C-alpha cells in the first residue's frame, strides 16, 4: 500500500470532482460539502464510463452515460442500472495536500 | 446458438450468428467489437432488398440507436439529461399519472352493475403517447382530435421501425411510411418551429429558461450535437423516441397486467402484495425478462472478431441477439424459466429483467423511467399498481387481439404485441 499525494485541496472546491491517476489506477476524487474529500474508482461498474465526467449528487456520483449512481461514502450502488459497487479509497488531508492510500495496480482500473 | 451462412458460397463471406445464451449475449453486447447497424437492423445486410433499403432510410439510419463511437457517446450524454432523477419525478407526477386519470376517464364505459369496461391497449397507448409528445416536445395533442391523429401514426410507425419482424412486411412498411408523412408534416415540423420560437423568446428575454421545458426538440432546434444539423437525423431521432416511449411501454404494462392477472388467479393470497412496490417491480421485471423487447431479437454487426467463448463471431458477421430467449435461459433462471414468477430467486450479477433493456453502450435510455431511480418507484410500476387497485380483470365477453408475428419454430419467439386488451375495472370511478 502506498500513500500518494494526488492533488491540492485548494484546487478542488466543494461540490466538484476530478479524475486522477495514482499507483496505476484511475480514481475519481470529490470534495463533498459534509464529508470532505472522498475517492472511488473512476470506472463505472455498469459500463466502461468515467464517473468523474458525470454529476455529483449530494454524496453520490451519477454516471453520465446510463445514470448509475454510487456513494462516495461506501461505494455502494445508489441508483440503477449498476449493481456492482465501486471500490473506495481512504483519503487523508494534511494542510493543502490530499493523499490517497492505494495499492499498486498492475493495470489501470479505468 | 447457431451460425448460419446465409449467402451462397463465393459471394458473401459473412454469416448470421444467432445467440440465445444469456452469459454469451451479455458479453457480446458489451463488446466494443460489436455495433448497431441500420442495415442489419432492417434485415438489409446479408440479403439487401428494396424494402430493407426503404426501412433503413426512412426509419433507422442516423438515430441514437444506430449511432456509433464518439458520436453515440456525445448524443447519449446529451439525451441522458432527459432521464435524470428530477426529470423522472416530473414525468411521473406531472405527466404520466395525471394522463392515466384523464384518459381512463374519457375512455372507460360504465356498465349496468357499476363496473367499467375499457380497452387497455387503447388507453395505455394514449397515456404513453401523451408522455412521448411531452418528452419530444410535440405540440397539438391537447385536443382529442390532435391526439387521435397522433395515435393513428403510433402503431404503423412502430411497425415501420420493426418491419423486419412482421408478416406482410410490405404492407407494414407502406403503412409505416404513410404514418411517417403524417407525423413529420402535421406534428414534427410545426413542433420544431414552435421550439425554435420559444428559444428565440428566451433569447429576447420574453420567456425565462424555467418556463421552457427540457425536451428533444429543443435539443434538435439548438443543434446541441452536430448530428442534429441534418433534418432527417432529427426526424428519425423523434421517431425513435416516439416508438420507444409508446410501443414498448404500452406492451410492458399490458404484458405485466396479463401475467399478474394469471398469477393472482393461481395465488389469490398474493393479491394484497400489489401494495408492495418491490413486488410490483419484480413482476414487471419478470415480464420484461420473458417478453421484452417485444420483438424476437435485436441485431448487431461485428466490426471485429469477437471473443465470445463458444461462439465464433468474425468481423462482418450479423448478430441476432435473442433477448427473450436469453431471458429464459434455464442455466441462469432455472428449469421453470419459461414461467412467470415474480418471486424468482435471481443469481448474483444478473438483472431480474434479463437483457430486456439490452446492455452495453446502447442500453435502453428509458430504463429508469420504467423502474425509477431506486428500481421501484417508476411510472410504469405505479400504473400497474393503480390498475390492480382499480380491480382490473379480463373482459370475459371480448377477445384479446395481437399482431401476427413472422413465423418461428421456436415458441419463445411468439411474443404478443397487443392491439386490443379489453378489461373490466371492478373498483374504479371517474374523477369528477
């Protein structure tokens, strides 16, 4: 497992998401109003689409293609048609730096 | 599954591959090596003929379903705005459920014993026609006359789009073409001009954006994607929405009612479960598993060799995806897979509706309208529940009528398209 700095907190305002690459993985990082920074796999488990290009809906992200929703808090599906949850990643914030705890992947997750 | 070399040796290197196993079909439909193709869909690929060419040009080519690659992705993302959660609630509460009351009130006839008779096929079609009109942005349907005229187009256009699946294909195609003319001249073009005028008023400050509902014609009027600069593409997109919103929705509701009437006759103790939205959702999804998409197969074209386990698919092959047969795959759904059972245990990773909404990039845009964002609050579910709360049962004195399908030796392909579904409502009254 590695602790990777992925972005500056000041670069991602509340209510926004971004796509980052870390340890061979493509990850969607969001800055939630009530829960701070959260991170999940960027790839929608329904079809091969990028969640960071979708819509942030409270604590969930909605895929722009078929509208599947996933919770940033748990990774669980919160809106059909997906049924497989996404992976979540622990997030740590120190000062203006946002870190993810990730396991190195042999291939990108999205 | 089967591979059928449908062309004579030395003339056509491609073949038709028929797939009916759910796991294989899932893999194939999700493959990037497989695309929609208008000629394949119109049965004009391996055996081109005049009727097929007409079908491609008039109904298929250029619509969302037949678009590919990045063009498809852009269009899909745009049109997805029409089915976002706030839109779904708007459709259910402000369009569909009020339309149910209005059209049932107009069409139900009171019997001497206080019950009401109604042709469910007619009224469900009207309800979804109104919905289709609103989601597309079609004007002129507020009057019964306007709605009757639009309704006259609905079934023939569905036939025109799906002509490859019906007997008397020439007759179905010609009827579809006539209906298309009416739809375009009397509804599409005037409504597009209305959309443009509304947008001009917004630009001029006479109307606020909130006063102008989001619909397909606004997207076409603004050429929100470059494809919509072509008038024919806009027309065929509207036709696709028209058919997809009315035909399959109406058949889904009627088939669910058909199955549930039978289920409650065999299991009267389950009658009260109509109050449980999860039960209603399971019933509709089970219906879709068995019958959707109300034609025997979908079509795709292999643009590259496909790795599909035991199925050999080469680039250029035409694929027939037997969705309803896959939905009855006994390896997945058990030995009673041909039976309706809303309490069926479903294996993990499989949708209760099978592949009724297809899968892959072209998965049905309307899935969440039907089921709701949470899988049990959709408009169609509420409609089915409402009909059973109204005490629906088959009319014993009238026959149900269906469209004749092209012959198949496989009884699983005999999916009824209801054109008349007479029912009695025992516990219903007209709202004053």
